C-alpha cells in the first residue's frame, strides 16, 4: 500500500484535505500498524485526499511531558509545529487519543493551532454524511460488542457518543460495561502500567478491566486507542479468553464492514 506524504504533494503544488497523524504506536507497534492500515483502507476506498508526514513525523512529546520533562516536550513540539506550519496544515486526523489530546489542547500554546479530529469522530461524520455504507448482513451484524472508553478521549475530551454511534452503524448489539463513559475504568496504559508492574502487587488493572468486558458476554471488545487495544488484548489473553473474545479498533470494524 503506497501512502502519499505531504512532502510529495507539496512538491507538486498540492495539499491534502486531511493530514493523517499516524503516531508512534501506529508507526512502530505491529498490532497498531493493523489499525493504521485499516484507517488508510477507509480513506483510500472513499477517495479522500489525505497524506502523512512520514519520516518528518516525530513523537508529539506527550509521554515526556507526562513524565515531567517539559524541556524535551517543547523541543519535540516545536519541531513538529515547524513542519506542520511549513506545509500549511489545517486539519489533522489521528487514531491515537494521546496524540489527539496534545495536538488539540496543548500545541496551541506553542503556536500550533489546527483542526484536530479523532478518527472515531471522523468516521461518525462520514457515516452521518452517507459516505460510509455498510454491507447488508455484515460481519458484526447482531454480535454483542462492548466498548472501552479511552481516558484521553472520554474524560479528557468528552468524546463518548462518536465511537458508540460508529458501532451502532454496524448493526451490532452494543452492551455496556458497568463502569463506562465518565465512570469508565482506565486500562492502565495512561498511567504507564503498560511499561511496569503494579507497585503494591495487586491484580493488574488491565486484567480487572478485561474481566469486566468479558462479563458482558460480548464477543468483541471495541477500542479507539492503540494503547487501550494492547492493554485490553493482554487482559483477555491473561484471562485465557482470546479464542472467544477479540479486541478490535473501531477503524478495523468499519473497514471489515464497508460495502
């Protein structure tokens, strides 16, 4: 799959309708790369004029700011902002809530003001506009799907409805976990539990969240964050339910269901 870069379009005097911000996970992690490919498949199928930064895309700096290294964050952010402003980028879509949050809410303080949209909202808009149409009797029709709220998408940015509306368009049965929306339980990734063990020796938080999702009877756990996807997948594996329950990003669900 050949993905256009902004530099290539720029060299021809063109600009993309949207910049797809891939993010570190979507670029490097093998599981998250499948989410990236699914979203690109949707863009290609709808003939949306998009591009990526490619090698010019750096980490947003979100992890180092959360870790307290403000100097490193500003260095990384300024470099990204310089690249984005040089190309005159106006609209950014990303599948990562962490990238979404920092690009939307924290880059403006450093001179990087863009129209930043999370891919769940973008997909919902395309469905509402009738651009995305689902197959009759699609792969997920009638299946029980539960949705795990990403902290950076939900509590940090109040985006709860968009991913759920996307799932409803699949004609699936959406079943909610006991802790959902603003009261949803974090998978642990945002608190760096993806990279370390629990300090007090307690049950890993993604096992607790995975069991909560499994208890709904859903055969699919939908996520809208590559880090949540990893944590929930590991939680399901540790519960020895990976043969019965799949963890999929909403972009993967849509790409599989489009007519």
